[in-house]
């Protein structure tokens, strides 16, 4: 027992030293104390509550066989009266069930819930005497949807009747018990290895994704598709011409054109000399330039004369 308390303080010390205010609630009101809400359904009583160490609501169904279940209520347990009885082991709280039977008759109380496990025990006792709390050795039944049912036999006025009187009412004070230390150590174990499992999954995902990207980068680049160029037109090669023949042809064409222009503006040749083709071509160009200048002067004179006649 001392070893358990030492382990508890070693695990709880970092939480108690944290700046949060909820950690200090352990020295005052029990913040995790179950607050059940009761309702009836087809003669059964149902308790809805949030047990210790759990954040979601659960249901515990009470059913009487061989009697009438009149009432199920929460029982306030006086802690500290027995050092061997830890209220934290009773994570679902304590319940007082009243079963109406014939005086001195027997009945069975069945308690079932999906919250129970194979290690859950059903304890019974007397709230006035905490030392009377013992394991009721309930019969365990596995039901569908992972539901466990615990059943105990009761007799009016018997040892399991908390009032101790054969008055036609059986008062059964019971509580489901789960080891707090088993739950706490199991939770720490799962969380401790859960961190490594999550990190391992992340590492595996990173390795797989890295391998995929490496394969993509290792692929050879595909050549760029160039636009389709139109086929080059094949030109028939002209037969070769000698350089002297080409020069003679060009000169003949030039003289032909120059002779034509010179014929348009004939210039008399000097007597006794035959005019050359180059001289005729130069004279024709001079006469053409003079004619353009004469045309501009004539146009200006015509414009002046028209202006004078209009002013008169």
C-alpha cells in the first residue's frame, strides 16, 4: 500500500505543480465525483453519469428479477472511515436499490452496462459500516454489443439486505468496482507507447512519400516536341553561266534601257563626231532634270497669272 501511494505522488507531482487551477481541486472538492441522473424504462432504472477518468457519459441499467424495483438512488459514501476502501476504485459511484418482495422472499438484482469489463466486480456493503464492503461474487454474463451483466441474489432480511429487516423491502447497497491503479497505469502505458506509435506512423509516411518523390525526380526528362516544319521546296538548279557572258548580258540590257530613255529626249550630236551610248544617256538625264525644273517654274507663273486675273 505504501508503495502505491509513493508511485501515485510521483506521478501526480508534475500535475500538482502545474499552473492550472484544476490540479489543485484534489485538495478541495472532488471534481471527478460522478453525478448520476436516473430515469425509468419498462420497469428498469437507468443511471446516466460520467465516471472518474472518463470524459463521455455512460449508462448503467438496474433490473430486478423476482421482485419490483421501486427506486435506485445515489449514495453518498463517507470517505476516510476505512483506509482499505478507496472511493477512487468505485469509479461509477455507489447506488442504493430498493426491491419490493414478499416478507422474507428472495430476489435478484442485475446490473449491466457496456462500461463494465471482465475485471469489474460488484461490491455490496452497509454505508454505516465501511468495513462490511466485500465482493458480492456476482454472476457474470456476456451480452451482445460488449455488454457485461453482473447479477447477485438477495434475501429480505439476509446478509445482503442493508436494513437487516424482513419487512418486504430489500435495500441493496452496491457499487461496481474497477481498480484505479490498474486503470491509471494502463492509461499511462497506452499513452507512453501511443506517442511512439504515432511518431512511427508519421516516419513511415515520410519515408514512403520521400521514396515517391525520388522516383519522380529520377525519371529521365522527356524531349520537347518541336513544331513540325514545312518541307523545304526543292528548286531546280539553273545551268551555270560564265562570268563573261553574264557581264555582257547585263551591259546589253543596260545599254538597251539607256537607249530607250535617250530616244525619248534626243540630243543632236556634234558634227563630225559620233555620240557614244554613255554620252547619249547622260544628256538624256540632264534634259530630264531640266524639264522637271522648267515644269515647276511654269506652274508658278501660271498660278500667278490666275491670281492676277481674279484680282482684276
